[in-house]
C-alpha cells in the first residue's frame, strides 16, 4: 500500500484509514517513529515489549544451535 499524506503547518500527518485498519490502530494508540536514512517508519508500540520480542529470530538460533553457542562462549570465559 502506498499513499501520499501531507505534513500540516503544525508538522502533523493523518495516518490513512486503510493503514489504521490494516494495523488495527485507533485514537490514543502510541506509534514508534523510526528514521532510516531517507525514510520514516511508523509502527504500533507494543503493549509488552518482552512478549512482542519473545521468539524473535528463533529460526536463526535453531540453525546455530543456541545451547552449543552458549557453551562455547562460557567455556571461553575460563580461558
């Protein structure tokens, strides 16, 4: 979805209805504002960051073998 919005004289924008519906956000919802090079990214602020991040990139750790990685790191502390 690509929609054009206009920055108001108070430096405000309106999040288009289609985007609000897709993200299931409404009045009072906090958004995180991320800047990346030449763009701004708005994402809904999670209610609970711990729950939101739980399991993130678990497929990467399965391939690497997290238990083995941790053991190697801890063994290196003793050296």
